[in-house]
């Protein structure tokens, strides 16, 4: 013991203090801070996801439209690779030595211990040859992956396609998707994504610090198997879908057919179309680029995105509204001299034909422009000339009840609204109160600012066939094994026209086919009721339009056909429609009195001249007086897609009526 | 005091010390088994594995311990200069014939896969020689001459080890300041050391010299103002101020000009200047994750995923405490730290009951070295001190380290067992 004895306490004090500081720190990171346990789990746990098979899609008779077919990815783990015959390897995979070196360097760069993809999507044929030799190439192995295939290569715009998810998709999905997953990009693949995608399976694996697998976590207690996506039964009938696509070959236009008693869409043709198989597999990128370049825009979904003036096919609707409003009766007669004077401009009947005394039925049958102009003027002036605006609004309400001017709510993305002009529209061009029935007279015959999609036109025919109501049109009939049908598709949507007004109109529509404008398209043994239309537009020849339903009693199919720039409805649209109706009702096509055959139409080329067709930025403000024609057809809509709608509207305030005065309004 | 009673070999042996020694060795062995587990050699004593070898070392250690207990007490004080001389020669030899492992030329190959690390044994021989010198009859460590001789006994091996370069082992010798303090060196040195550590951290962390120097001057002025009667203190303070300012500048200089990049990075990570958890900070980060994931009771023996799947590097040697923290939790941490605290306090207690200054001084040396290892090693695994690789006494895998600590402790036990006997030195 010496005089520095007390210093032992200082030293012991320092020892105790420092050890307690360590303990305090340990207490903090082991007890207080919960992050480290999570980090440790992140370190060691790898979730391996197994991809579910995407749901298949069939037509209404359960015939496959989309299937999943196996393709094979080749993976490589560089560390396990031993020397092998590279030339033979390259030959089997039909790749060059350079490709091989490039891919292999990439894999090594990524990791020597971890597997990376070497070659994607080998077809079963290529894979079969490769697989026999696989054991000669240690370090390489294969993994199956299912890709969409389309056995009949039809209905591309309906089916749409899938693509790899974007960062945004991943964010929005709340972690459902992971990089490399596929998601529906367009069509039914997009709108029914939730049903089709199924559920990922999860395997919880343990890995070491180099990412090597070390068995499963908790003996797989938290692992789940992948759940395949639901099967969708579409309402399409592949027989008429195929026929429709053939008939529309080398033509621009659209066919929409609906079953009136359910709202199920039977046929959904957008032409020109493309082979959906092009949007799958290794060449997908190149194919897509080619398709995007095509001036006829095969990705444009004409049944719901193209806007057409309905032309004469609108007349039945005009008549129905007038009947309901009590402006006319079926017996109201009108003497047609071949033209009609609305104010100071003359609306001619087609070919200046004088129809003489017509009533509702015969006016529809003959497509008398004069009669319908008369009806429209009467309607507009019913509450006095001063109240045109109010009356017009009322008329507009009646028209929109048929589904025009708004989306019908089809179960597909990017449906268009069409256009029914408002009073505000005319007030802006003229001044409020500065326009009259004669100013907007072209609406009477489905021209002017009136624009509709083929789907809307077909839906109007459903309404007529049903005598006053329609079911929401839809493309997917039933979902999953239980074949669930959405309840909204069982709701009748009434259009506000009493059923008794339909018979005289339908008489007229029957006459159109029996002895009227569409007599060429008469189907032996089937009573079809239809209406032709010849829609004027500023892209060359008129669009050929035909709408119909059949048979008259207990209608099974309602249809709208549009062939762009092909002239009279009777010449192109009506025969095409009649073939489809006949095929659907009788499953065969009989010889016609008129001698027309489907082959004539399949082989005809009605593609518009590109000089006229090409759409450059379109819609620059044009001086009023030079507006000779309405800018209305599908290409028109395209421009709308490219440029913001609102600005577009402002930029073209006026496709209008000053022009209308000059226009020859012959319609039939 | 009865010096005539019958003496066995284990007469007066401090069994508590032996117990702590064995407990720590066992803990180490178990954790090495978990950390270095090899499925092909699951057996605890399979010498193909690190745990098998560690078992061998423990056995050798116990044998050496017994031999030490059989030796005469005077043997150690008498031969202290010889031990010191041998280890210094080995330290010089290692610079020439040593094996370079991990950037440090610290090992001499013994063949058969065994290697000797002379720096581990230098700690023991330095403690011994320091005790021998300071226990001399005319030595007053507070006197400049004696102080300088004592200091050079400590600094000489530091210098040799620095050449390897093994910063961790070099720093261990600085802990012997505690011994000098206990033997009468002015407390200012201890204060100065504390001050140095604080200034070191501040200098690098704040990276603003004017601010720190200004603060120091202000502090000195305040103290002088408070104690202006005490002329002697003023001189000390002024001197201290000068030393501190010089220290700050030299830290800055060493840090920017002398330290190697990897050393800088280690310091940066501890001070929170850089966070580089993928690169240089990976070890410490993974080690913290391992320890933190243990929670209260740990994940269970052989169940730690960080340990099992080798996320923590050098798991059985420098980072062995990760396995303790991960698999045995905070409870395990308390046990291990508690054992060490008990050990060093026990050694202090033993030291103070010695009649012989040699034994006392030697005991303080042992306590200081063990304490320093524990603080630096565990502090490193939880990221409170820079990661300088020194082993955790008796727990870390490694024959040299285990043997060296075994010798240190058993020599102490031997000296203590003779506390009632003759004083030789």
C-alpha cells in the first residue's frame, strides 16, 4: 500500500463507466431500436415470386381467342460454366459468336454467382433441340414462361396486348407488380387486368452474403402457390368476327354487332387490323414499330374511337323523337318535290329524286331528305321561332338518351364520346338567339356537327329492335369459372320513347331492305330491318354506312357497318352487314337474288388514297367561308387524340353553318 | 501470517479468477463453433475447423496455466528482461520473415498451419518489464528520468508494431498509462489523454480549426480567471493549452497527410462523417445488424442468420461479439460484459492486496490491457470506436491471443498465490 492507493478508485471508476457506456449503447441497439432485426431479415430473406398463368379468353362458344403457350428462357450462372463447344451452342440457339460473347460478358458483369437471363423466349421447337444437349453445357439451364398466343389471330383491337410494367404501374399497384411483370396495355387485357393477372406465388428463401440459396425459410410455412388468372368468356362470336375481318380486308372502317336482348357485342371489327401474335415474343418491338408507322393506324380502335357523321342512319331516331313529342303521326304526309327549302337554302334528295307523297314508313324506306327536314323544322319551331334554343336543348336531351354524345361505358379502355352539339356551341358561332331551325337543318339528316362511334350506331339499332330500351353493350360476357355476369349488364336503359311508336318506323326499315335502298342486300328467308347512310366528310369520297337488326320478330342481332370513303351505304356497308347477319343467324351464306357474294367484298380494295388520307396536324383554324366540308371521320378523331381536346375545340370553332349553306345536302 | 504451513501447488490460488477464465474461454469456444460451423465437421473438437483448433488452444492454455502455477514466483520478475528481449527480437524478426495477412505483417509461420503473433506476447512481456522497473527501490515514476525510462519500455514495442503496421495492437500499449497513473504519474496525463480523445473527435468532426482553438483559449482563460491565486496552476494550464493546440494541429496534419485512406475511412465511419454501408462501412454495419437483431434473448444458438450466412466478416476473430449479440441477445451481452467488468475489478482488488509492488504493478498492467481490448473490440462491433482489429480476450479465435492472455492471467494468479510470501523484487 502506498500513498497513491486511492487512485485505484479512479481507475475502477473509469473502467466501470466505460463498460456501462458500452452496455447502454448495446441496450439501445438491441432493445430500443427495432430496425436491425428487419435489416437482418432483409439480408437473409429472398422472396422468389412465381408468375401466375394469365387468364385465357374465349369467344361466346368457349372457343379460345387467347391461350398461354410455353416458351423457354435460358439462364446462366457464370461460375458454374465449364468449357464447352460454343459453336455448337450458338448453332443450337441460332445466335452468332458475337451475340454469345456479348450476353456472356453481360452475365459475368452482373454476377458470377447469380443466374442471369441469357436468351429469351425460345420457341418450343428450338428449345426441344437445345434441351437434348443441355447437359453438355453446365451452368446453363432453362425456365419455362408462358406467353400469349392467338390461335385465330382475330380481334386484335378487342384483345389488346400486354407489356412489361412501368415504374409508375408498380407504384400505383401498391407493390403487386415487380419489375419484369406483364400488365395489360390496351383492350380487354387492360380493362380486365385485375381478373386476368391472377396472384403471384411466393417462395421465401434464405440466402447467404453472396446471394447463394441456403434452403427455404421456416420450411416454407409462409410460401404460397401462384393462382392463375380468371378465364374470361367474351361475347364475341369468332365465326362472324373472322368473317367480318375478312370482309373488311383492305378497307378502312368498322363493324359492330350486338345482341339486342343482352347487349353482348358479337362482332367488333376495326379495319385495318393486325395479327395480335405480332405483339408477342422476340420480334415484338420491331413489329410494334412497323405497325405504329402504318398510315392506316391499325392500333386505332375504330368501333369506339372513330367518329362518323351518322348520315341517313340517324333518320329513324329523328322520326322517333318527333313521334314521341307528338309533332307527327305515322300518317303525317308530305309531298316531296325532290328538295326541301329550309329558310333560304335548299336541301336536295339523293339524285334529286322526287318522292311524291310520303308518310313515315315510305319516307324511311326511300330515305327522303325532304320529309325529315320538314319533321325537324316542325319540331324546332313547335314552341315558336323565338324558343329555338329551348326546343333544341329538349331535342338534344332526347338524342343523348340513345347514348349519343357520351360514353356508353363499354368495358374497354379509351372509348370515345362522339358529339351532339349544344346550344352553347351555336350561341358561340352566331350570337344567342341568332340561329334558327334552318341554320341547323343538317342535323335532321345526321350530318352537321353530329358525330357518333360505330358502337353508338349499333346501340341505337338495339334500342329500336327492343322497342325502346337497350342493355349496356359489353364485350365480356362472363368472368371466371363461375361465369359471373356483372349486374349492370342486366339493367334496361329506357330512351324515353313509347314502344308503340316503333312499329311504323320498323315497317319503313324493313322496306329499306325489302324494296328500298338496300334491296341488293336482302337475305333470303330473313327479315332484316335496316337503314343505309352516306356520310359526307372532307377526306374524299363519302363513308358508306349501314345499320340494321334482324330478324324483325325477336331480333337476334343489331349491326352497324362503316366503310370509309366508299360512297353509298347500299353499295358497301349494307352487303357486308347482310353477310354477317346471315352467317350469324344461319351459319352459312346462301346465294343472293342480287348475285353478290362475300368473295367480291373480301377481294375488293377500298383503301383510301393516302394523298387524301394522310392526316397532318390537322385542324388549323380555317376561315369560315372556306369551310366547305365537315371535318368528320376517323382521321378526324385521330387528330383529336394527338392534340389536347380543349384546345382543338377552340382552334376549330367552326366547321359550320356558313359552310352548310353551300353544301349539297343530298342524302338518301 | 503463517508462512510455514504446508503448500500444495494450488495453495492460495484465486479460484474466482480461474473460474472467470474458464467461463470466458467456453463462451468463446461455443460462439466460434456457431460462427465458423462447418457441416462436414460438426464435431466440437474436430481440429479441421476453427472451433476444434480453439479447443486445442484452450487445452494448451490450461496446460501452460498449470505449468506457470508450478514455477517459482521469482522466476517471472527475474526473467522479465529476458522475456522482453525475446519478444522484441521476435517483433523485429516478424518484419523480416513474417507472413503478411490482411495488410499486416504480424505473423511468424510455425508450420502445420499454426502461426505465431509476437505482438500478442509483447503485451505480456512489456507489463512484466514495466512492473520490474517500476518496483525498483529507487524508482519514482513522477521523476522525469524514471518516467522517461518507463515510457520508453512502453513505446519501444509500439514503435516496432507500428512498422507492421498494426494500429490496433500499437494502441493497446497506450493503456499502460493507467499503470503509470496508479504508480504516481501526475493525473494531468490522464486528463490530457481524455482531452486528447475529445479533441481528436472534435477536430475531425467539426473540421474547423479556428473554432476549436478559440474554444480552447477561452476555456484556459476561464480556468485561469477562476484560480488566479494559484500561480502554479496558471503555468500548467498555459502549458496544457499549448500542448492541446499543438495536438489539434498535428491531428489535422496526420489525418490529412499521414493516415492511409483505409484508416481514414474507418475513423470517418465511426465519427459519422461518411456513411458507406456497401463499401468500407460494410463490416461495421453488418455487425451492428447482427447484434441489434438479437433483441433481449437472442435468436438462439446456431440460429443467427447474420452469423450462419456469413454476412459479418471475420466472425470468429475480431467480430466474434456479433455472434454473442445475435444469438444470445442483450442477455448474452450483459453476461459477457459483466464477466469482463468483474474480471478487471477483481484484478484491481488482487493488485491492491499485494505486498509486492512488482505484483501490484504487473496486475494493473494486465487489467489495463484486458480492459482496453474489451472496450475497443466491443466498441468496434457496435460502431462507437473505429474498427481497429484487436481480439476480444479469451473469446476471439486465435492461438497467440488466447495463449498470451492465458499467460498474463496465470502469471498474475501465481504471483497472487504467493502474496503472503517473500518479496523478491
